[in-house]
């Protein structure tokens, strides 16, 4: 009887080890999937920020040109 209990306990430990290994594998796969999604989002955000930088540079240049044109014109209020 004692021998049977030892065998059952050993198979129990082996089964638990198998379940734990499967859980580690499964969680690792999920983690890798999340990391891939995260990298995709970071890439898209980086591209968006670069496009915004180009747009802001262009708008700043246009605003500077408009500022220069306004400053170069004489003030009408000073004549009154």
C-alpha cells in the first residue's frame, strides 16, 4: 500500500510540474504577443510625432513670415 501511495505522489508531482511548465509557456507566449503589440503602438506614435513635428515646423515658418510682414508695415494709429 505504501508503495502505491509513493507512486501516486510521484505522478502527482510530475503532473503538477507539467501543468506549471505549460502555464509558464502559455504566459510567455501571451507576454511576447503583448510586447509585439506594444512595439507596434510605439512605432505608430513615433511616426505621428514626426509628422506633427514637420507640420509644426511649417506652421512656425508661416507664422514668422506673417509676423515679419505685419511688423514691416507702418502703423496707421500713430498718425492720428
